[in-house]
């Protein structure tokens, strides 16, 4: 089940998906506003090679593969491909949390071994989980994510 934080997010996403008569820029602004107040990103200072991970503020895994894609779009980004995460990992990105990528697999990029993160492996560790499973999401944007101060 989605957390309370993400219920807000999801109801807003439904609004975005099903309300076609509103001005698109207003919808995007509204979605951005909601997500900025319910999600946090890493790296906080932007991205590595365009890639950043988005997660709920309460750090509870909450995005299935469908919602994951919408979260990135609402942050003016798109869901990262495995190759984009791989390049970012090569350039130093590591997380201790799984995130969806476009190919609908969950990945965790590691630059250092850690028993608690990614099975003590380095590189992009993958998990072929069911699309209904909740993880974070890796997003890609050449301009990074929304204004840093607001997240
Ligand atoms: C941005 O954050 C990452 C991760 O915290 C860090 O490795 C990197 O040095 C930071 N870059 C700048 C320009 O502050
Ligand atoms: C993800 O969650 C949404 C909202 O609960 C639901 O509509 C959608 O079918 C789910 N997608 C998957 C792949 O489970």
C-alpha cells in the first residue's frame, strides 16, 4: 500500500492523468508543487551525469513501476535508462536504495562494497522485481532536478 505521503502524490497524479481540459503548464506546476513537498532527491545538489534518485520524504519505498515514471515526469525529468544509471555510476553515483529504471527493473548503483547495500557488490546491481513492487526511482534530466532549495 502507498504511504499517506504518497496518497497525496497519487491523487494528484490521477488528477494530472485524467484532467485533460486544464492548461498543461498549470498542471505541471501543480504536480511539481505536490511532489516537491512529498519527495526528496539525491544528490541534493543536482545530479551525476543527469541522474538522480527520487524518494518520498519519509524514505519508505512507495513507487511501483508505473508511478515511478510519473514521479520523474513531474520533476521535469524522465525515468533513467539502465545505461544512464550505469554511466552515472561510472562517474561516482552510488545509493543504498533500489530505484526503478525505464526497463522496469530495480537497480542500485554502487561504487564501494557495503554489506548493507546492493549485496556487497559494486557496479549496477539489478533486481528483476514485479512492476507492482515499491522502490524509489532513478530520473534523468540534463538540467538536473527542480530548484534545489525547494526539495
Ligand atoms: C554533489 O553531491 C555529491 C553527493 O553528495 C558529491 O559527491 C559531489 O561532490 C557534490 N558536488 C558539488 C559540486 O557539490
Ligand atoms: C501502481 O499503483 C497505481 C496506483 O495505486 C496503480 O494504479 C497501478 O496499476 C500500479 N501499477 C502496477 C504496475 O502495479
